[in-house]
């Protein structure tokens, strides 16, 4: 009881600290400052970021990464700069795959992006709640569903793998498997089929976010955020944007 009574005001204070920053952006209390590659995103920088600009920043980050020109961030300095607040410009839903970490492949520093990671980059109510917090409370301007090539989760779904809790996770991808056409085998031996299912899964996940989250749908309709899909190619480091 004692712990709960103490924890609640702290949690509320933390939430309010973020939400007041967001409200300030809308209220014009913060004078927008330009985004600078390699620098920490502040409240003033976030205030000047549009949904299109947020996506443009991520695209540019991947171009740097794929051409081996990633900027190096001063993490130690950024930890200090972000200790009292975060003002991320976007949120990325990606796979747990060790080769597809959004912060690396989009070359973003501490505090730049929220990331929700689950095998096969799908969403459930917990992830949707996280996305709603990121957009509505913390001011993130874009949601990117980032799939990747040669995805083990997608292959597992194509092959109808059954194993422990993975069985129910893989069921999330069956709509994508069933909606994907092929003249060849409908399993992971068919490389083209696997990549087509992965692309279909990204597109269906984007639709699912709009369908299952009236909060995010409304924000998108009002032009406050954009929800887009993208595919990371693990063979060359490049992201294709849908
Ligand atoms: Zn994967």
C-alpha cells in the first residue's frame, strides 16, 4: 500500500513532465529550432518537426548507414542531455532480429526514436498502447513499421511452425501468408514468397494500427502524425520506404 501510494504520484509526475512538453509544443510556448544531424533532439527541436520531416530524417539516417557514413553520437553527452526529458521525433515498430536494430540502421542517437520490437514486427494492444503514448503524450511525429528481409518469424509462419508461445505469435502473420500469391511453393524454400509475405505483413500491420487505434487514426487524419511501412534489406543495409 505504501509502495503504491508513493509510486503513483511519481508515475503521474513523470507522465505530466512529458505531456506538458507536448502541450507546450502545441501552445507555441517553445520556439522551434532546426534539427541538426548528430545533435540531441530537444523540446524546441521536436516542436519544429513535422511528420514528413521526421520520416525524411530517418530516411537520411539510413542513407548514411547504408553508405557507411553514419555519424557517431557522443552517447555520454547525450545521456546527460536527455536525463530530464525525451522528445523523440518518431516511433519504429521492428523485428527483434539482431541485424535490424532501428537506432543503428537509421543512424539515430539517444532520445531520437522510440522503438517497439517483437519478432515479425506486428502489433498487439500493449504495443498499440505504447505507440499511443509515444505519439499522443510524448509528441513523436511518425510511426514506421519496419520489416526486414529474410525474417525468421515470417519464414516460421510460412512453414506453419508450432513451438511453445511462438505458435500464437506466428498466428499474427497468417493473414499476410494467406493474402500473398505465388506460383511456387507456399513455404520458406520459396525466397520470393517469403519476401512478399514480409512486405504484405508490413502493409497489413500499418492498416491494423489504424483499425485498432482510434487515437492514432484520428491523429493521422488531423495531420499530426504519419504511419508508414518500410523494409530493411539485411543484405545491403538499405531501407525501402512504402
Ligand atoms: Zn525478423
